[in-house]
């Protein structure tokens, strides 16, 4: 995945647990875990909005584009 | 539609499919047994006496009988197979989650089974025509059957895509 989720880093900075965040944004712990571990295929704007609101951050703080990762993904696809 | 209605619908359909499956299997078995006795009688060239049933009057030829038995065997096997696959699909419907990849495969298998019965018709007709001189071979194309095969293949692809979309939706947070 070329888009990486850095939710764990933001949570660490805010000293907030995933359980607390799940209660605040109204997303189940299981779904937040999927998001945090990078297994999610997409994120809704509403979820992103709630996360940014509760964490007091910008979407770019949670999601980053990894161009190196993209290169390796393309290599894998070519193989 | 509520889950309960869907489940009861699936339950009714399952009963219907099971009845059709067993009826086909039993009737098919009886026909195959009767045909088998007739075949043995023909091959041995003597009359077979089974209590009340006496087999000695052959009003069809040996190739016709063999072709008929092969046809019955294929059709019965196909109907039972289709019913078994339908029951599996209905079981997933009863559980409330029919959009699983396996159902796409099952629909494809049903389409292949129907296609095989149609192809067997042609094979039997051609073999009969080649093996028996003077046999009037009639090759007719059952458009309804082939349309069902096409429809099932398309439905199977729709199912496959639907399952993929559902999985994607599941992983959308």
C-alpha cells in the first residue's frame, strides 16, 4: 500500500489509547485496528473528519504517501 | 425484506429443491434399472422373468436403448448435481450472507452442468447417426437451455464482482 496510516504515532503523541479514540469517534475498536494496521482498503471522509476532530490534527498527519513503497509495489506487480 | 422472511423463503426453496432432487434420483434409478434389465435381456437374447415383470418384447433397438440410458444417466446426474449446488447456495442465503465467492463458483458449475447435458444430446445424436445406418438424426438447438447457461455465467460474474465490492466495503472504515 503506497498510502500509509500513521495513526499509532499520532495516538502516541496525544497519549491516547485506541479504545478511547474508538469511543470518541464512534468507530468500533476492530475497525480502528484494521485502519491502524494498514489493512483498510479505504477511509470515509466522515471517519477521517471525526479522527481529525478528536485528535486535533490534519489528514496529512494520519495518512502519508510513501513513494518508496509505491516503487516496491510496482516491482512486485511487474514480477 | 426482513431476515426472517428471507430465511423462510430460503427454507421453502430448499424443501422444493430437495423434493425435486430426490424425485429425479428415484425416477432416474427406476428408469435406469428398467433399461438395464431390458439391456441384459437384449444382450443375452432371452426373456427375463422377474415375477410379475416379464421382459421379452423389444420394441426399440440396442443402440437406441444404450443412447437412451446414457441420456437418462447424464440428465439425472446433472439435475441432482444442480440441486445439490442450489441447496448449498440456499444454505448461505438462509444464513443471511449469500454474497460469498463460493456462490459464484457454484453458479458457474451449474452453468457447466447444463451445458454438458446439452452437449451430451448432440454427442448421442451424432454417435447414433454414425453407428446406426438408417437412423434419422435430428439435431435441434435448445435455445432456452443455452440462454440459461449464458445467464448463469453472467450471474456468476455479477456475483464475483458483487462479492469483491462487498469485501471492499467491509474494509472501508
